[in-house]
């Protein structure tokens, strides 16, 4: 039902398109040539010998992909292999090396058909796990995979880390291009984009293979005394969905979103060609890749991001404020929100984990004296201390570099690997924080949201990210295609709810509906804002507008031009409204 409404609003948007964009649409190749894709069960599915030919072309790098827990289930049960599975099942570092595994296991199933856990006699279905994966290590491997899927008319998906929160890196009856092992890292102090006009000044950059993860990029950057703008998480991919969907960073208030720092992409498009996209060539494609979402416009094989001068230092205020009474809870949360604009102006960024009885406060201030940093948050802690039932633990600590601070702040444990979960989120505009009344409304809305979701989120956990504002507010839709709401936002707030493997489909449906409807409270509080596509609800109403805003019509026009047959489709990805729910047939 969401789709019908979306299609209608889309038709309206196209009617209003400015001329230049309308041109782009009418020039686009014939989208009516789209066909239903071939499924494993059909005679048109590629023959064994076709797969063999592909495997030879890519140097034996084709994998017949199985679900992660395959070897723990009859008739494939294998004691030694199953022990390995059990060791790794809930570990992000193991999951990312499994071509068939997603970080969140709920995306590996179709309905209730999956391959879960370690009960030997429970059935093991392929579910949404791809049938084959190309373990790509070169652009040619990627090109071979793309051409094969296009020629064979089968579903193609792109996987990097498999961290995607709305399951976009997997798909039933598909071939997966798996870029995890494209690990090249290089630097250039004087990079000039290909095709740039003579005299274009060089810029310091990091050059990243598609599979590089942030922990490795940060380490390499630190060794050269520079910083790069990436996720505050060791295992997130640098060049896949994270950055193509926007990419927020602890350093975003200082240097913008990840997309604001991209200078060039090398990308394999649906026609199998390897293209260089930057501000001088393939400009539309470049713009679309800077915020239009992963898995949509092609497979990025190399990304080039600006580097910046190393920090002088960075102070980390790491506290937990415990409280018990409803007065303290409301008052402290209210003060917490009321300080955000001031903290943002001072240069702080960071994360709050709001719970029923505590706020975990993890805020960071680059390039500052520790005493000044301490003084600028003292007023908040002094207020909290006025409540008798409040206990504060923690400290403020100074680090000599971003990397040392990052390594001390992050862990690869308990990343939710192997769990089932959904997210709901909202970008909260600065204006909501500007008046005492606005702050009160936000506080009350969050408390109400906690209340309504208590049945799936008993601890009342909400993550509040102060990672917008500052340089993020300076970016524009001329250069990037992220939802413009990012530019007016101060905080990105999200909630997550999980369930066990034995939860019925009906109960899962109740959880999903509750998240979507409850987040309506925050949507209502921030009309015209949006949500961050990478940390979002798959059932977000009017997702095109929420995730891409006024950039959607241009993104859709570019999508139809670079991928007329719809080779790249994924959930809530640009153009996916043209396809049936399983992405296998065009909607007519
Ligand atoms: C523990 C954790 C912490 C996180 N922290 C942050 C954070 O600090 N900041 C933030 O902004 N986000 C964060 N995220 C969210 C993150 O941005 C998303 O999970 C994102 O989808 C990860 O991208 P990926 O490429 O690593 O994952 P994948 O699941 O492999 O891919 C995500 C999407 O991109 C596509 N894709 C992957 N590789 C390519 C490629 N080479 N070319 C084209 N498309 C590709 C996939 O098809 C899929 O659609 C976090 C996520 C997790 C799980
Ligand atoms: C588009 O393709 C269809 C099917 O091949 C064909 O019938 C139609 O005439 C084409 N339209 C244009 C404008 O080329
Ligand atoms: C294991 O799976 C079988 C078959 O689905 C089921 O009958 C049995 O109850 C399960 N055992 C446990 C311990 O969950
Ligand atoms: C994928 O390729 C990498 C690099 O060659 C290799 O280390 C890894 O074992 C391969 N993974 C699988 C599952 O084949
Ligand atoms: C740019 O420089 C190259 C090599 O120095 C030269 O051949 C070319 O003519 C120049 N182009 C323009 C537009 O000035
Ligand atoms: C920060 O300020 C508090 C008082 O508000 C003080 O107790 C604490 O020692 C200070 N910490 C540092 C690291 O200066
Ligand atoms: C809150 O209440 C619990 C249970 O009575 C108690 O153990 C805890 O110390 C209290 N916390 C604070 C901060 O007063
Ligand atoms: C934002 O842009 C303005 C105007 O160009 C500039 O003065 C300011 O420093 C920028 N802010 C950040 C945080 O980059």
C-alpha cells in the first residue's frame, strides 16, 4: 500500500520536474524492456556449464553460497564445521568473512524460511541467502559478475560487510558480488581528479579499495599523520553503503559527512563498463553515488576521499548518569537536549544512549584544552547532581590523536551480530533545540516513545547522535544527493528492537508495526525533515521523501539512465518502487 501512494507522489514529482531534468528522463533508454528475472526453479536459470565458464573467467573465485549455519543442520550436519559456526555465529569478525551471512540474521530469511541456530533437526532453507557469490579481488571480477547477471537475467546483489540495517546486501535466488577482499589502501598528497581542467589544484587523499574497513583506513591514515572522515565503528566498510548513503562521523561537525569528502569513484555500471565518476566526468553518476544509497547505481570498486590535518588532540568525556525518579529522568533529559546547540557550537560531537534509568554520555571535543572541555560540560553535570537519587560515574580524558581515541572508544564485541533487529530513526532539525518549548516537546516525545515501545525495548534504549550541525550544515544538494534534511539537522536519533529466533511472524509483524507507528511521534515533531537511509526503518512511510527528499526525482532519472533494465534493485533503494516486493518482476 505504501508503494501505491509512493507511485502517485512520484508521478506528481515528475510532472513538476524542471526542464533540464525532464530531458534526462526522455533521453533515458527504454525502461519498458524490463523483464521478470530468472529464478532457480525456472528453465532459463543458467546451466551448470555457464556457471563453470563464469568461474573460469574469474580465476575460480565463484562460491556456491550456503547459509552461515548450514553445517549445523541435517542432512549437512558436520560436527567440526558446526563447532566453528557456533564459535563465530554472534561475532561480527566471523560473519563478515562468510559470503552468505549478514550482520543481522533476520535478513537471511524469507518469511519463516531460513537456516537459524544450531538445532540439528530443524530444517535449513536457503532463504534470502544468494545462491552464488563472486569473491571479487579486482574490477575485472566485478565486471564479469555484472555482465553474467545482466546477460543471464538473474538477480544481482552487492555485499561488502553485510552490515546493512535494511537487508540490502542480500537477496533470494541471486548472484552476489562480494567486495570484502578488495583491500587496497593508498595515499596521494596531490590528487587531481581525472579529466580536471588544467591547473586544478591537487588535494591530499586516501584511495580505498571497495572492501577496506574503517579500522584499517584509520590506522593507515594515522601512520601518515592525517585524518579521514568515516564511521565510529571498526568494521563498517569505507566505500560501500556507508558512504554512498551519506556516512556520518564523529568528525562530521568538523569536516562534513563522508559524502562531502568524496573526490572520485571508480564504478562498474549495469552495462559492465568501468567508469571514473568525479566532478568533471560522469557528473550525474558521481552526484548520485554521493548520497543516493549503496547497491543502486553500480558497484564501486575504488573510492577517493579527502584527507585532513591530524588533530592536535581530542578530549573524550565518558560518563554514565544514573537516576531513579521520574522527575530526575525528565529534568536531566530535558537539560541534555537543551545543551546540544551550545555544545555543537563549542565543537563537541558524540553519542548519548538514553535509557529508563541512565544516560550514557560519550562526547568528544577535538583540539581543545582538557580543562576548557571539562568546564563546558560542567553546568550539565552540576544540574544533574542536584537530584538526590543521581549517581554519576566517568571521566574526561585527552588523547593525542583521533586513532588512539577511536581504538580506546570502540570494540568489535557485542555488535548485534547474528541477532534479529529493526531500527526506527529520525533526523531532528536544529530548530527543535532552539527554544525551551521545543526542547520540552522533544523530551516529552522521547519519553512517550520509550513508553510505547517498552514491550520490545524494556530498558527504553534510544541512541542520540550529535553528529550533524557544523560543517554538515554547510553541504549542499549541488554536490551531494543525501537527503537535504541532513543540512538542517542537529541530531540523528534512533531506536532498535530485536526478537528471538522463535518469535512468530505475527509477533514480528507487531514489533515492526510498533516501531513504524511510534516513530510517527518524532516525525510529527519534525515536519519536512527526513531519516538517515543507512540507519532506518525498512517500513518508513513515504521512504523516497524521508530518505532522499527533494533529490529523489533527479536520483530516479539518473537511475533510469544508468541502469535502465533495473539490474541493481534493493529494498528502499532508488527506483525499487518499479519492482514487485521480491524485486523479481517489474510492476506494470
Ligand atoms: C555496528 C555498526 C555501526 C555503525 N556505525 C555507523 C556510523 O558510525 N556512521 C554511519 O553513518 N553509519 C554507521 N552504521 C551504519 C552503516 O552505514 C550501514 O550499516 C551501511 O549499510 C554499511 O555499509 P557496508 O558497505 O559496510 O555494508 P553492506 O551491508 O555490505 O552494504 C550496504 C549497502 O551498500 C551496498 N554496497 C556495498 N558495497 C558496495 C559497493 N562497493 N558498491 C555499491 N554498493 C555497495 C550493498 O548492496 C547494500 O545496499 C553502522 C552499522 C553498524 C552495524
Ligand atoms: C520500448 O520497448 C518495447 C518492447 O521492446 C517496444 O514495444 C517499444 O516500442 C519501445 N519504445 C520505444 C520508445 O523505443
Ligand atoms: C529442534 O527442531 C525440531 C524440528 O523443528 C523440533 O521438533 C525440536 O523441538 C527442536 N528442538 C529444540 C531444542 O528446540
Ligand atoms: C575470498 O578470497 C579471499 C582472498 O583471496 C580469501 O582469503 C578467502 O578465503 C575467500 N573466501 C571464501 C569464502 O572463499
Ligand atoms: C592541458 O595541458 C595539456 C598538457 O600539458 C595540454 O596538452 C592541453 O592542451 C591543455 N589543455 C588545455 C585546455 O589547456
Ligand atoms: C572536571 O571538573 C570537575 C568539577 O566539575 C572536577 O571534579 C574534575 O576533576 C575535572 N576533571 C578534569 C580531568 O579536569
Ligand atoms: C536506584 O534504585 C535501586 C534499587 O532501589 C538502587 O539499587 C540504586 O542504587 C538506585 N540508584 C540511585 C542512583 O539512586
Ligand atoms: C561553513 O561555511 C562558512 C562559510 O563558508 C565557513 O565560514 C565556516 O567555517 C564553515 N563551517 C564549518 C564548520 O566548516
